[in-house]
C-alpha cells in the first residue's frame, strides 16, 4: 500500500464517520460504483468523508437537502480525485444545491460592437473560482440512475474546479508529474480544434458540441465522458482518452 494512502487512511477522518449502512446504500444506488475495484471503494469513502467534513452544504429555492444527497454529491465530487488526493479540491468551501435547473443573470459583451446585454441562463451546474459549487439535484439524481449515458454534472463541475485550482479556467488543470504541460496542451488543443472545425461546418459530432465553446468546457465535457462513456471518448478522441486515463486513473507513483 502506497505511503499516500497510508497517510490518508490514518488521518482524522478515515471514512468511519460515514455510517456503514448509508455508505452501502449509496454504493447500491447506482451502477456507477460497480466499476470501483480493489481498494477504490475504501479510498472513495475516505475522500467523501473528508469532503463532507470540509465543505458546507446549503439548499436553495426551497430544495429539501438530506444526508443521502450530501453523501452522493460528496462521493461524485471525490471520484475525479480518487487517484490524485483531496488537496486537489482545496480553495473553496461551499456546495449549493437547487431542486432542478436554476437561473443565473449574465452580462454578455460583444467584442466587435462593444454592446453589453443582460440575460438569464438556465443551468444545471456551475463552478465559481474560489467560490461555491452549484448543482441541480434533479440532474445529479439522473446521473446516478443513468451513469453511462455520457453526462455527469458533478464530474463536469469538479473538472472546472480542478482547472481553476491554480488560476482562471483555461483547460489546463494542475498536472501530476507523470504528464507534462506541453503534452497536455498539444493533445487537448488538437482535439479541441478538430471538434470546433467540425461544429463550425455543421457536422454531427459524437462529443457534445458544447465542448467546442472553449478549451475549459472541452476539458469538462471530455472528463464527463471519461467517467460516463469512455468507449465513446476512445472512438472520438483516442489521444484525449489515453491522456485522461493517465490523469484520472493512474496512481500518484505511476
């Protein structure tokens, strides 16, 4: 067992703070957790316990937030850092949960005309730099019930949090030593450019066209696919699929 895992499991919150019945109920609630192997369920439990201890949850728009929902969100949020560690979720403290889609007032600036307009966006998730993680519980529940349909709002927003860990979101998260910044940028940029060209030409794409909006959205969308439909990602962007497997799945010593 690697030293980092020994340190994790001997720390104050070892996962024992999560009632075993509640943990087993969560694991049984979604086929997503069936893919965990070996020590991974225990690791995820430790990380989820730490997430619950370190983050503040609040409900919005009359949502009834319960402990089972908190645990599910904590586990899903911890899944991307399962082979990194919980420090990659530092820099923010709050999780806000809405019952469903929520509206956010935006200002849109047209660079060509200089005109600024305001409007409401309907969202199912949002991540603020150094601010809260905001989620629609209805969509989190759908992702748990149908975990392999290519979508996972919690993973998507945690990818943004990883991206913003060391500054504004640009599609380049903090990287483990096994991946160089040059390799990351070259691989992701080539795939992003190819998707954007396809979308601009009106072609159907396997990857959600929303990923062509920006490099940071591309990273978040392909991260969703890594956890929810890796076969589609491998067919669509094999170099990206390989890179994300090394990023999310390899242990720190690899």
